[in-house]
C-alpha cells in the first residue's frame, strides 16, 4: 500500500505540478501586464499634463509681454511707472500686438513611429493618440515684429486696416519713449482721422520744429528731404548692439499717390539691412503693396491674418 500511495503521489505530481506552475506563471504574467499598462498610461498622462503646463506657461508669457490696448491706454492716462518700458536694445522692441488667435506650442514633442504588431497594442495606440493631439495655444496675442520685418504691409477695407494701424500707434507711444522712437505718417488725413497725433512727441523731431506728418505733396517733399538726410544717409550694414542708430523711425505709408512722390521711400526699399527704420505700407488691395513687403497683414475683422508672401506652405496666423 505505501508503494501504491507513493506511486500515485509521484504520478499526481508529475501531472499536476506543470499545470500548477503554468497557472501560476499565467497569473503572474497578468499581474505584470496590468502593472505595465498602469505605469505606461500614467506616464502618458504625466506627459499630457506637462504639455498643458507648457501651453499655459507660454500663453501667460505672451499675454504679459504683448500688452493689450486697454493696458496701453491705462499706462498713458495714469502715467504708470511702466510707461515707455521697452528700450531699443530689448528683444521685444516694436513687437506689436495685432489681436487674439491660436498659435502652435513652441516645443518639440518626439513620438515614436507606429510599428507593425500581430496583435492590437493599446499602449502604442495611446502613445500615438497623444502624439496626434493638437498642441495649440488658444486665444493668445498674435504679433508682428516691425524690427525683424522692417518692410511690412497691411491691406483690407480702410476702416479695418486703419484700425490696426491706430492700434499699433497706441502701442508704440505707450511702450517706447519718444527719444528712441519716432513715427511718421504719409496720408491725406480725410475725415481728420489722424488729428489725435498732433501733440504726441513721437511725431515731432527733438527740437519740436518738424512734424512727421505729410498730407500734401509739399509736405511729402519736405519729409522726403528729412528722410534722406537722417535715415538714407545711414550706412547699409548689419546692425549690432553697439552700432544701431538712434532714434528708430517707423514710417507709415497710407496713401499710394503721395508715397510715389517721396523719393526717399524708394531708397529705403533698397536697403538690405535694418538701419533703425521700419516701413509699414497700407493699401486696400494686396497688389498695391510694394513687392518688398514680404510680411503682410490682412485686415478682415474676426478673420484677419498675418502671413509671409514668400512662404510656399501658405501658413498664416489668424486673429481677431
């Protein structure tokens, strides 16, 4: 009998042990897979949260640096300490806010390519799904750097484009001091739309003798002489921190007929380097802008946009 019992036990062990071992290993594999799923999905959530933090961080920086029109008015009216806070050596000098829109997140997110698998891999799908999620800053300030793109254009209906120009002028006089920035306007001044600039020091020379506002052919010729003497005379070389001329001039051209009589403008259009001046041309149709205007703003209400005419992809940033 003991021999029978022993033989039976050995037989049972031989049969049951592999089954129990396999069952145990299967159970451990399920536990390990659950841990792997939980850990990787948690990692993806952490990456998603980090992307959201980056979006908020960049949105906050843009909102703080690109001042809203109401804040510009407040700084001027109450003569706040941060009035004229931008200097010519600052990176955001003449970085002009146009409106609010969406921008891509300025960060590179690496995502592995999809690999072939015999079975459906939910973790790979979750990773690819995260990679395909839009990484966008929503309703942030859209801007143009008049210094980086020193020949730019604005076109659209008169009220729309003039509204953008006035918004930029407000930012210029609120954020930049008149000893470093001078503004010129060439326009016919119908309906007295530019009367508000009469006493703003940015539109006068330092001696308060010459007003940088031309509405007639005679005034355009006088302004052209001033531009030749004070801007065209600057050597067309690359700016450095130690050789950037002061003051910086922004010339707003809002009348094509008058602009054609200003010979100095044609000279400035030939400059390859920004010698502390910006030309902002304005027209109703894009065809009336000089070919040198590569960065262009289309003034069209809630569907306004900014784009580069030389960009083959046709990318643009829409704003309202």
